[in-house]
C-alpha cells in the first residue's frame, strides 16, 4: 500500500519535534548543572581568599588585665592555701567570751577539724566542729590560727595564743642505769603577765607602711623589753587588729587600753602569724 507523500512528511515532522524537545531539555539540565558547579567553585575560591565570618572578620579575644588595686582586692578575698572553703581571716569579730584556744587540728581535705578550748573555768576540752562549747555557743569551723564560733546566730572568732613559746618536753632517757629513778616532769611555767598599755606605747615603735597612698600596715620596732614580751620579732608588720585592717596609728593606740584583748595579724617575712595581747592595768 502506498502512503501519500504528504502523510509521510507530516509523520516525520512529528517525530522530529519530539526528538528536538528531548534534546532541548537535556541541554538545559546540563547547562544548569554547569552553572551551579561554577557558582560553587566561585564560592569556594572566595572563602579561601577572604576567610570572613558571618559577623565580620575574626579577632582573637584580648586578655583583660586588672588594675593593681583590683588585683589586691581579688587576692585579699580568698586564701590559696585553703581552697576547700575554710573560714578566712578578716572581717570577723573577736569574741568577748572568756574562751582560750590551746590547740587546733585542721583536716585540709574536708575543711573540718577540732580544737582544744578552755572555758571560763579554765578546764580544757576537745571540741569537734559542730559541738557545743557553752550553752548557745557552737564550734562552727577551725583555721590554722583561730576558730569560729556560732554565738546565737552571730559568728565570732577566738585566736590561738601565740604570744609565748610552748614549753619543750624533755623525753626520758633511752636507757636507765642501775639505781636510776624517774623524776616527775617540771610543772609548766606560769603564764607571765601581759605588758601594760603604757609600756606598749612607750617601748614599741610603730611606723606606717604606705601603699598607693594609704596605710596598709604598721611596722614595729623594739624600744624596750615590752617588744619581746608582747611576742613581736624584728621586721614584723601589723596588718590587722581584731580581724579588721589597720586604719592608722591613732586607731591602734586608742585600742591599747587596760583590760583590752587584742588579736593582731602580723606579717612576718613570707608567713603570717598572730600575736594576742591582754593589756594589763597600770
């Protein structure tokens, strides 16, 4: 059967249009992929050439250095040798109770401990942190040179007496010969009376130590026997009186009065010591 020439041409035209449309779509997809690839390459090159973040150029964080006064205030707020939260010296109130601390045992791991404390009757007892010393008075915490008590909800401090050296015990002989008899140990020396207010003012020199235009301590010097009897040593600097920073010489001399109990924090070289005084009458 013969197909007319016109019908054959119309059939070829329809097949050619379909193939042309398929070729056009493939070309468009290929061109789109090439454009996307080109954009990604441009973005990669831009990131490598200019490493800029979303919020501007990156800058390293600058160190913030505190001023000397700010550093001094910072390091005065804690004790690096007691990182477990042991009570810090400074800002406390020395108790007016007739309590005497003879020894302190501090557990540096837990921050707890115990102390040997004598009450008004002079009887010494060992108290652990949390024990009641007197009615309404509880041992709250201990430090290397003082204890903190809770007196009706108020915190007060009692410092260990370091104004006189502890007696040295004499050990018995390792081997006793024939006829050797054990002698009773000598009684401990009686506590010597403290210096008077007049002798402290007359026989101890006080020179202010200035830092940043203010007094941060009082350097003491010997002018008489009251210097050594009070427990001072050459080069000592008084930094606190009864837990408060030294203000000036006049404030200290006003507190040196008959019957006064003074707890002095003393800088002794690279260490800190406590000198406790009970000022005697004239």
